C-alpha cells in the first residue's frame, strides 16, 4: 500500500463514512475499522481523535500491519496515548517475542495475532494471556486462513481469558473448500454472533482426501498417497 499524507478532502470523506456507518448501526452493533497500513503518525492521531465521540471498537493497523515486516511499537504507543479510541495491531507478527514490547509498554489497546502467522495456537494463547495481565484486549485475525483457520480460531478462542473480544471470521477462499473439508455444521456457523465448538477431534475439521484429489495439480497428484 502506498503511504502518503491524507488530504483534507480525503480525511473529511473518511470521517463522513464513519458517521454514516454509525448512524446505520446505532449502538446495537459495534463498529471496528481496518485502517491500513499506510498512514503517517500525525494523520493517524488526528483521525483517532476525530472519531472518539463515535465509540469505535478499534482502529486496526493504522501504522503497520499487512505486508510490513516490522512492528514500530514506539509510534503505536504515541498514537495510543494520544486518543481514547482503542488502537489494534498484530495480524502479521511472528512469535510471542515480537508482541512483548507492544504489550509491556501499553503501545496498543487490542492485539490481533493470527494463528497461521504467529506460529500456531500455542503462541497465540501465550500472547492472549500476556496481554490479559497488562489489561490489553484480544481480537485475533484470520481472514485469509480459510476453513482450517476457522477451526483453529474456534478452538483457541474458546480457551482465551476474559480479554477476548471476537475473532475475524475466515471463510472458504475457494468454493471447492466446502467440498473437501469435513466437520462443519450443516446449518449456519454463526448464530446470534456466537459460534459453537465443533464436535470433531483436533481442530474439529479434516480434509477429505478423496474429494481433494480432483483439485490437485498434476505435479501434486500423489500428495495424499
């Protein structure tokens, strides 16, 4: 994503979008915004302060996040200290050690590790508990993980401490995933904003090798043999 200063017109347009969404949602559904990355710190501070009165659940990845191989906790800490709007990041941070400064310096109000990026379920659980000890909330990322990632998030989030808010809901990245993954309920997965634990062992989901074979590339034809 290209980075640059936000124009006055662009800033006002984004603010109008927030106002319109809040008018539509009221106070029955919380609004969280994925904001980047790509913002410079002054624009991020200005926007976070401008939306304070709209009670945004969080502003995510304003400074770093997607495709950015660094965290920059010092800048996030300045942003967080400048506003009452909760600031969120963490979706592409690898291992618990790279969350340490974010958490221990109160650089963000919400962390969002992804079980596929952080290094697995155990790493995510450790970060959630460390964040809990520092009064930081947990809202894990997961949009690109597909159905196996959904199984991982359902299971790990059922074990998280009281700082857990919600997880970002992954779905089938290609329609055929619904044909090759077993263990999903026959009806809706999300009911009244809640997801039941899957009854199967492990992640609760598995790959149907026979169904999956027809989608393998020629060079991978023996993958399930």
